[in-house]
C-alpha cells in the first residue's frame, strides 16, 4: 500500500501527516506537530526557517521509527515569503515574515514610480496585499538582490534542503504577483521594474512533477524513509482547495479557514477585469490549471492574537463557548482594515476601534471573541455577495475547510447570514489536498474529481443549515456604517 507523507506548515503550526490509501478510503496519521511563529529581531519580523527544516527531519525520523520505509512526500506552506540564495546555494539573509512592516507604503511608492496598479492587475490578476512578494522584493536590500543567484519561495527552499533541487512551484509562484496570466511565465516588465532577471528564478514547476529522492547526505544517514519527492501545490491554500470535499452536482464556494480566511471559488479561467480589481479579488493559480478566485479575509489571526496576549490561558474551544453565550452582533470591527494586520496589541486595537466608533467595548475574552466571530461572518457575507456578482454564479453550498471549520459558532453564523448550507471539514484539508496530489501523481487516484469523492467518503463533512437572522435590516445598516469607517484594506 502507498504511504504518502504531507509536510504542511502554516503561520501558527506545522505537521507531518502520513496517509495510506486502501483503494476506497484515506486513513491519516499525524506523525509530528510543532509550533510556528515569526519572531522579532532588530526591529524586523522573521521566520526561523532552519528550525522548520529541522522539524521536517524530526518528523521523517518519526516516520521511519513508526515503520514507514518508503513513501512519497510533498511540502506546502503559506505563500509570498522567500529566500535569496548565492551562487553556492547559501541563503543570503534571514527569511522575512510577511507581516513585517517594512512593506508599509511600498505598494503606493511602487505604483507611483514604476508600474500602475491597473497594469499589474491586468497582467497578473493578483489582488493587492501589502506583503506580496512584488512589494517585499521592491524594498529588499539592493546588494543582496544583485547577489541573488536564485529566488526561492519558502516551500521551494525546503524542497531544495531535502533534495538539492531548485524549483519555483507554480501555485505559490503566483502569489509573488510576478506571473503573467497570458504567457504563464514570470512577467518580463515586472521583473525589469524590480531590476531582476528571469535567470534568478528557477524553472516554474507544476504540481504533480517529481523531484526524485532525498539528497545523498540525508539518504546516507539511514534515519529517514526512502522518499520519492513529489511537487504538490506548495501554496497551502492551493492544497486546501484540492482538499475540499465538493460534489460536482452542486455549485460551491469555499473558505479555507486558518490564520487567514480565504473565501472564493474554483474557476477554469481567470477574472482579471476592472470590477474584480476594484473588489480586490485575486486569481491565484490552482492545481491542474484551475484558478483560485478568492479574497483574503483577516481570519482566525485576530483570535489567535487575542489569546496569545492573554497568556494563552484559555483554549480556543473555551473562547468559542463563552462567545456563544454573549449577545450577537453587539460590537463589530472591519476585520480587513490594515490596522488589524499586525498591531502591537490586537486586544487594544479592537477595543480602541469599538470605543472610537461609539460601540460597546468588548471587555471580556468572551465578548472579544464574539466581536471577532460576528465581524468575520459579516465580512464573509460581503465577500460572498461580491463573489456572486463577479462570477455571475449563485452558490448552493459553502464549504469551510481547515482548522477554523471546527468553530461551530462561526459556521452557524455564516450559514445564517448567507442563507445557504455550510458544509464544514475536513479540518486537515490542506494536508489532505497535498496528499491527494501525491496519490494522483503515483496513479493511485485518477484525477481531482475522484480525489474529492474519496475525501468526502473518508472525512464526511458536517452540514450546518441556515436559520433566520433577527433584525437583519438594522444589522446591515450598522455593518455598513462600520465598514465605511475602514481606512485602508490590507
Ligand atoms: C494562508 C496564506 C494565504 C496567503 C497568506 C500569506 O496560510 O498562504 O493564502 O495570502 O497565507 O502567505
């Protein structure tokens, strides 16, 4: 039986999961789990990329100890962040975390002086997020950029560490905002604008390709299983979308719910016109030639931060339980405002917004959690309406996958506001999507349609049916007033 191992690293945690496929069902086993967070050093935020690489090796050792001798292996992480390597393959710098504030104002400066917003969107179809690789490279140290022989995104860099081979995987490369939708390659005008050359990147590589085994020095230790390394959709959101247990006979949209909530639909052609640009919808590349037409919504980051600031003295389940007992829609915040991207204190930022906008101040952990969940659900409603308008589709089902799909209150609020069924789970959709692509690559599964069928059979979603919302009109008016106070989106 084939064993497939997914390395799946998000902004707050990482894991190695082993899956076996019986021909009907997927069985998953968590081999190793670890925390992840960016850390401040000399006024900047960085990831500890070397520690993450070591965690992968620890997980692979555990796999071997658990009796896994051969396997396929794929890696996914969050998008946009990168490492510059010199001509001997050594990293030239610590890897910046995308929430670092060095890109503040960079988009405006770049668009004013080099290339306009419309021009970039027409070419790439990628939404403007202050931390896109385009803007990060724009403010990166010039000397290091000139020295860079290769520019790899984080999962590319981890693949390089394991195999010695350098690629730029396509789904994640699309989050750089440097790929051209027409030519399906890095865009030469945008590279010129940044003073970069095509040769500084590696070959754009599609999910499903193979990279061979672990590099000799790792294989020689005998500590790890014999791995056949497969290129999966290395952008975690792209793997998560593969992992959606969607049925082909119902129109569906999704939220990949984790640190971010990525709300969107799977399209076969990009939508990069003026309307989509104004709504800040993106066309990230998906597996098998699809497009992830979606929007970034601030997501569980807000509650993760509130919990962290509270000394992690409450579990997420407790916070959700207390939130459930609070009055609905009492205090609301515009989640996507840039002020919530990386404030010195999330708790203070939420309190300040509520106070300044004349709303009751959420003064307990339960009220803060309630404010966040209510506001997220309302943001989902707006994003869904935009999605329907832009795609000209009505969606019958909204799938919520990822860690946030365990949050029953948020799923129920979302179903009630949208007035459609919300199907929740699997919570490990990202690792499952990563594994599904490995199984398709080795011929165990035929295609993505069969993969989704198997995923639905193996991890049946919970169905959340909508109930009517009280005082809807009044709520809509209050929410509109709150979102109009928004200064700037991320
Ligand atoms: C989710 C995610 C989002 C991306 C953000 C930053 O983990 O990958 O898709 O916009 O993180 O990379």
